């Protein structure tokens, strides 16, 4: 670090220590702003992951007739994998389907204990290549194959989901930018407040020949340091909230919130990076015209 | 050192100009008293000299720099050549005497070791050598004004501008303050002292006297 940078850091650290209440106000306000931003990022990330899982999951389910048997199922999976537009296939026998269903039911899985016979059929799951269309012709062609009882397509609603996600993605980015601008505004206001509180000291500095950069730099450093502290606190707050919410909440089908949502491991780093950027921008905006030598005295 | 040419200063909220066509030349090293009643324009004239205001008309030249044409970035460099003393001391509360005096050197980027040496010297000159670590706001008025003077003297200024420097001091402290301003301590700097106290005028032999009355300047002696 350069000599000027070290001195600015030292002065910023010192002036932060002199106004503890001001720091408390600044850091807590920034923490709230960053926590909102972090919650939003977590939500977006989880929605994105969920959508991605749905879109890359099976898009066609080929239900086998009860008489077809596992061997025919395996053959069919191989046969279907050779069709154009098919990315992958997987044979799922009725036992595997029941285990999966049981897992999805979670605590309610005991409802299945009373079943004497497994009612689920054998099936083959198809994942289509991106852009491939699971139209009625393909479904009809598959249905004519030996051992096939039914073809269930998830494509129509997946298409709608894809379109909704594309539109929602743009909206999410716009909302994210707005939230970030909100954080910048909070950072700039905390700097403005600090300048106001120390106005007498700054006026004196101007009178003895302090340059604009000499006065501004510690405020930028201070804004960045406050941002980093607030990012750490916001990450801790979100992690705690996430764990409190994730543990007991059960969703329909026996799913748990913690199984559907995940806390992004890189969130503290992302929040710190955003806080540094917001601190620099907010610092510039907050100091603005207020620290010009001729206008201060 | 100082040149004012037909300087007029108008304020938006006042009908009468604060300064009316003031012209003044002060060569380097001269000691000048600027007298006049309250509201005569003394403070305005000083503010023009340290660049806190710009003239409405005319030119203000300090140390060869025309303040109307001076780039904003150059103003701090000019102010580092000035020593300013105010009636209300303008010290940093909660900071020590040393820190207050060191401020004028720190902003100029002077090395720490040099600051320590120089601050020690000026504090000895103003008889506050043993009070360097005392909080400035716990000192008496006279002592606080000496701290302010030490801060002004620390960078070795070419020009000292003092606005009613004895205004808040008792007669003994006022006398001590003026002795410091005319002694060897100022190192040959030009000194301009604005005051409305006539008792101070006899303290400096051979000092030049200029008088301001309702914004107009007249040479007295």
C-alpha cells in the first residue's frame, strides 16, 4: 500500500474510533440494507437453481404396461435414446419409483406403509436436447412401441416456465440494480452525516491548506470499511435467519424448507464485494461538493 | 506580498457593498494594522486574502497569485504559505495541543519526524513547551490563542493574517499575544492584524496603519 493510502487508512480508522455512535448508526443502517440485498440474492439463486433442476429434468415419461417387465424396460430405454432430439434416457422400475415417492413425501411417507401392492408402474424417463420439441408426433410414435402404456409430457408447462423465467430474470436483474442503488444511497447518506458531524474539523483543515483529496480519501476508506463490517454482520444475520427458518418448516409433500433452499456459500464474499463497491460510489456521492476548499470556509 | 486593486465585494443580502473599491499594497515583511469598527469590512478583506471569498470586482493578488484566477486545486497550496489566527481560536476540541499544532504540517504531507521537531520548536516559542500533551480545550483563553498562533507559525508562513486575535483575551494576554506576533518568531513574515482595539496600536513601533470605514480604506500612517 502506498504512503498516501496508509495515511488515509490510519486517519479513517482514527476518525471512526472518535465517533463510535456515528459508526454504530452507519454500520447498522448498512447492515439492514445489505441484509435485504443478501436475502434477495439468496432467493434469486434458489429460484434459479430450482428452475434449472426442473428444466433439465425429465421432459417425457414413458409409462410401461404391467406386462412389459424390467427387461423390456431396459431395451426400450436404449431404443428411445437413439431417437433424434433425445439427450438421455433412464429406466426407473416400480420399486425405484416408490422409493423416490416415499422420499418426496418425507414425514408423511408412513401413509405408504399400508399399501399391500406397489401401485406405481415401471417407466422410462426421457430428457430431450435443448431446443428439441416433444410434440404430439413424437409422443404418438413412442406410444406405438411395444410395451408402452402411456406417454406423459411435461413440456407444455415447462415451456411456459421457461418463458416466465426469461421475463422474470430481466425483472430480477432490474430489481437487483434498484436494491444496489438503495445500498449506495444509504452509504452516501452515512458519509454525508459523517461530514456534517465533523464539519468544524474539516473547515479548519481547509483553512490550514488541506487539499480536497486529503479530506476526501479517509471518507472513502471509512465508507468501504463500514461496508465490509456491515457485509459481515448482514451475512451472519442472514445465515442465522436461514437456519432458524429452514429447520422446522415443513412444506407440502413433506418437503423441508432447508431441502428446497440452500444458503449460498459465497454470499458473504458477494455481499462484501457489493459493500466495497457501494462504499466507493456512496463515498464519492456523499462527499460530493461538500469538501471543496473554497466552499467550506 | 499583497496587492488589492479596486476591490469591491457585494453580498446578495446586503444593499451596501462590504468593500468599496479598495486598493492596497503590502510589501513582504511589513507589519500592518487594519483598524475599523465592527462591520467596517475587516473580516471580509481578510477572507478575500485567504481565498474564502472572491471579489465582486477588482483583483486580489497574494504572494503573486491572482485569487480570482487561481485554480481550485492550487488554493490549498497558497493557504499553506499563510498563517491564520482567529478571535475564536478555532482549535480541534478533544485533541491535544501537539495535534492541533501538527495539523497545519500534516495536511502539507510533512514527515512525522519533522513535524515532531517543528511543533516542539513553535510550542517553545509560544511558551507552551510543557503542555504539548494537554487537551487543547482545557487550556485558558490566552493559552488557546497561543496554540492557534503556534499552528499558524508551524509551517513558516510568508503571510500571517490575524482577525481580532486579542478579541477574547484579557489585557495581559493580549499584550503577550501581540509580542509574539512582532517578535523574531514570525521569521520575517508579512503580518496583517485586523483589530478594533486602539490600545494595541502603540505596541508595534513603525507598524503601518490602514483604516476601514464602511467598506472604504484610508491610509492613516
